[in-house]
C-alpha cells in the first residue's frame, strides 16, 4: 500500500482519528511530491501526506481557510499533524474539469464558471503575509528553463548570454511588476479544478494546489486556465472566457491586459518547458516529456504575439533551429 504499512507516523495518525489503513485507496499523482489517499468510509475525506518542507503546508492551510471564508470551495482541513506533514482534508471526488469534459459537460459552462470563481478571488481583500510575484520569482522560474532546456541539449551558455536573457525579461515584465495586486493561485488549470454541480454559484468550482500562491498580476491565472499545456481549450471558449473576465473585472485598457496576458503566457510556458524536462530527467517521470514541445510552442507563439522581440532574437542567436523542439 505504498509504504503505508511500515510508516509509523501515518499509522498513528490514522489510528488517532479512528481510521484503518485498509480503507485507504491511493490516488494517482501529478508532478508534486505530495501523496493522497481516499478514505473509503463514505466520509468524503482524503489523507494528504505532505512531509516535505518544499510543500508550503502552512500556506496551504492559510489559503484553504481564506478561500472558504470568502465563499469559495477549497478542501476544508479536518485534522492535522503538521510536524509530520499529515492532513485529513475534504475530498472533492474525481470530477476534475478533464473528467467532467469526458462526461460531456459543456466546456463553456465549466470555463465560464471558473472565470467567475477567479473574478471573485480578485474582488476580495488580499490574505496577509503572502509574497509578491516579482522579478525574484519570475526570473527564478525562467532560470529553470535555462538550466534544464540547455542541459537537455548539452549547450553551455556564457555569462553574457544569461545577462542578456535576464535584461530582456526585466524590460518586458516591468508593467506586470507594477500591477501585482491580485491573489494568484499559480496552478489554476483543468487538472486542479473540480466540478461540484450540487453546490451553488462559484462554489461549484473546487480549488486545489494553491500552496504556492503569491500576490501577482490579474492576467496570470486566467492565462494558466486557458493556455493549458495539458489540454487544448477551444478558441470559442477562450474568446468568451477572456471577454467575460474583462467585463466582470472592469478592465479598462483591454489591449494592455491582453499584452500582459501573452507575456505571462510566454513566461509560464518557458518555465513549464524546464520543469517538465526536470521531472523527466531528475525525477524519472517520463510522461512529462510529451508536453515539452507543446509548451515550447505556446512560449514561442505567445512571445511573437506579445512582440517580445529581444527574447525572440536571443532564442535565434543561442538556440539552433534544429534544437528548439525535442526529437
């Protein structure tokens, strides 16, 4: 049962809460090092094993409580053993957006509800002590692309190339850095959103994977939702969702918003290229390699649409054309 039988901390935690380990059903994992187990006793409860310091457990608890307080659906925390990174949390079931779409639930219905949910987050006072999504974070994420993409091709960059890369990004991220005023969940996409049709209004959207939340730009999470490397959102749904987002959030300068949306789409997908290569090569999660070329394509397309000419010139100069995409 994936080490459960020999893990004294987990067994003690379960026993303390009156749960038999025989009731646990492992849930398929994503790229994180957290583990989830469904407790099959009709309690709608999950065991979350999150014992790494990288998992930001305190922030997970804080943001979960915040989202529930403002009238959204985040997993309620039932019991905790913070010392050992063990939690009993609310189970939203298995109807993620991807599963809902397989069950013929309308893409437009799902995504418009997600836009309304995201917009509600943006109307509320910010939670306390959450860092700003500034260049410290944005450039560090882009370093992941530099490290792992170039390692994949056995290309070593000179210091000058790295300085040019950072300088170009700082130029294009200037306006975004001036407008970091919204809570950004950072992984707001179809695998992390649940459809809860029995609930009302924005509570129909179940939110998970928000422990890395930062205070960032309003365009970040809507880009994460619509420019999703894991699934193609139809152009009709994209256009409708962006139009609805602009309307609900009363965005006055639509062109400026769309440019920043594309800049953040480029930044995020460059990061994803690096992260997915790292997951494959360092963590032996080879399934992520199949998404690398798509993420690279979204990165380059968005950079062209946003007219990130310095970035595109840098890529032309330092990446041979035949190395842009994995074979």
